[in-house]
């Protein structure tokens, strides 16, 4: 009887270990912001620089534009703060000046 119980406990432990390994190996895929046919917009909330208020930034993927929307609590209205053309912003190249290296003076021994 003792051997039967011992074999049963070992079998249950092996079964539980197998289930644990199966669950760890088969992880679900992360799908961040899935986009369907009509999902041509991305929205992100963020802080407006220099103020304590927040804004909602809307990216229009079809027109490649960024819109900043602000909710005014006093009037209870959403106002458009500004729009940026992302295609034009990303197409412009920024010239970087090469960094000049200065020679360090040699140490005397």
C-alpha cells in the first residue's frame, strides 16, 4: 500500500511539473495596439511642457499628422492646441557637426 501511495504522489508531482512547463513555454503573444482596417488613429496622453495640464496627442496614420488636444476644465471644452506634419518633420535632415577632439596633455612621469 505504501508503494502505491508513493508512486501515486510521484505521478501527481510529474503531472504538475509537466503542466507548469507547458504553461511557461506556451506564453500568450502580446498585441500592442492592434490596428484594423478602420484604425487609422493612435492616441497617447501626455504632459504639455511648461504647464501642469495634460493633453491627448492623436496621430492620424493616413495623413501622417499629429494633433494635440487639450481639455479646458473651466469651459468644459476640448480645444485643438496645434498640428504637426509628421512626414515633413521626419523628412527634414538635421546636420550634425563633427565633434572636434582635443589632445590631452601628456602626463610627466
